[in-house]
């Protein structure tokens, strides 16, 4: 109704045009991330992840030798936004390759760009900039 009231403020004659019309409609919301890339991949155990990756706070290039502590069987394929028709198929293929422990057909750079834990890594690195 707010949109209708705003139109009436700009075009008062609009109110007479729609006075006997029932206005109904729908709105859609598309989830997306702040970098507009979907979240694709396995999800880590949060507390263990932050403990293992804490040295990134001191050095964003710190080499972590241990495997990431993932939640078994939990994969994310979300936040495709308005481009989901394009990104969902390749993301589904990436998830299938994770599940089947297959070699990925996409580049490592793309896998990292889409990885579901990338915001946690950024959060840890960003903490170092607070001091």
C-alpha cells in the first residue's frame, strides 16, 4: 500500500483511476551474498574452524597444514540471487564432485571463490585490521 500512496502523492489523479480496483500482487526475494557469488561446498564445524584458522588473523598468508574440520555430509548450494538459472547447474556439479570425492572439473580459483566458508576466512583476516 505504501507504493500506491507514494504514487498518489506524485499523481493525485491516480487515486480516482484505482478507487474501485482491488490491487493484489506478489513480490519475490532472491537471496544473495555481499559479493554476489553463491555459497557452494562443504560446511566446516564453526568452533573448530575458527581455532584452526586463527593464525590467519596475524598473517593472511599463513599456511594451514591440517585438513578443515567439515561437518560430515553437510553441503551448501545457496544464495544464487537473480543468476541462479546460470549458477545452480555448475554448483550442483561441484557439490556432486565433493560428495563423490571426485576431481573437480572447475578451477581451484573458482572453488575458492564459491566456497561456503569464505566469509569465515574473511572475518578472521578482518579481525587483524581492528588493532
